[in-house]
C-alpha cells in the first residue's frame, strides 16, 4: 500500500509541476519569442514551451522518486535529453539546418562536411545514455546495449511527436506498463508530468518539440533498461533499432491512420 500511495503522490506532483512550470515559462517567454513558436500540422502557430517544462518536471520528479542507485541517472538523462532537444529545436530551425531530416539526412550532411544540430543531439543523447547505463549494469557490452535502449527510446518519442498528443499518449501508455515494481517510482512523476501537459497539447496550444520528446523518452528508456536482464535489454534495443530504421522508409503517421485501433487512440481528445 505504501508504494501505491507514493507512486500516486509522485504522479500528482508531476502533473502539478509540469503545469506550474509551463505556465511560468509562458509568462516569462525566455529569450526570443521566435525560439518558442512553431507551425503545427494545421499551419497554426503553437508554443514549444511545454518541452522544457516537461523536461524540468520529469527530471526533478524522476530523481525524487527513483531508487537511490538510479537517481543521478534519472535526473541526468532527463536534463540532457531536454537540453539537447531544445538546442536542436532552436538551431535546427535555421535555414541551413532544416533540410537535414532523419538519420539519413544527418549522415548525408556530415558527408558534406556539415555537422547538424540533430547529429549533435543524437551523439550527445547516446553518450549520455551509455554513461547513465552504468547505474543499471557494469558489463561493457551490456552497458552499451542499455545506453542504446535509453537513446533509442528518446529518439522514438521524437519520431512520434508529429501530431497533437501522440507522444504524450505513448508516454502514458509505456509509463503505465512499466509502473510496477520498486523501480516504478522512477517514472511515476514523469507520467504525471505528461498527463498535466496533455490537454494543452491535444488542443494545439503547445507541442513538445525535441526538448520534451527526448526528455520523456530518455527517462522511460532508463526504466526499460532497468526492467530486465541483458537479454531483455538486447531484445528491446533490437525492436527500437527496427522501428528507427523503418521510420526512414515508412511514415508512422500513415501506418497509424491506416490502422483502425491506432487511428482511434491517436485521435482521442484531439481537435476535429
């Protein structure tokens, strides 16, 4: 009963923290307003400030809730994913960067002698994932695999953030599936933070951007890496790698819209 109450309290704290942080950022509008405004799929201007709000609240509540051995890793992957994601949101919006999309685009730019913000983000999150994986395993190969799970989950959530509410619904679903056990307290706060921002995301007042998607994906990736042994982590990484490679060829949005159950879940609560 004590664990259930603690998890419920962390979920509530995460929701309050993300809402309060987002509202404060909206009032302050740090830096140039253009940094925090993007055009969504309807062609409407929306705020990006829920991204840093989610990253900050996820980092704090994950660190508070996580088992002692995972606290630093939980805070670290959330902050790093959020910071590098915000960097990519701002720098990647420049004219000389916008055309480099996906892994193929970033590697193509590198072959031309250009280092994109997206590549910096990918390498940074992958490196941070391997460092954080030291809290989960010590074996060198397994540590690289665990780091890949953290980075791969962060990237997957970035790929999902193409329609209102999609990435946050995925966070709630994966979070609920991994909430059990003692280590479930790691993601209780981030689950609440995601829920707190979902209404504004669905109503298209804001979007996560890379800052929010990478932060929530990284901390959920840490939970996945901690959930099983070496073979479980290897299998999880294989699935993440397959999905990432598939995204280079197939539109996730097209797959979702052509699958009835996924289409209904994806549209639930969204503006018509």
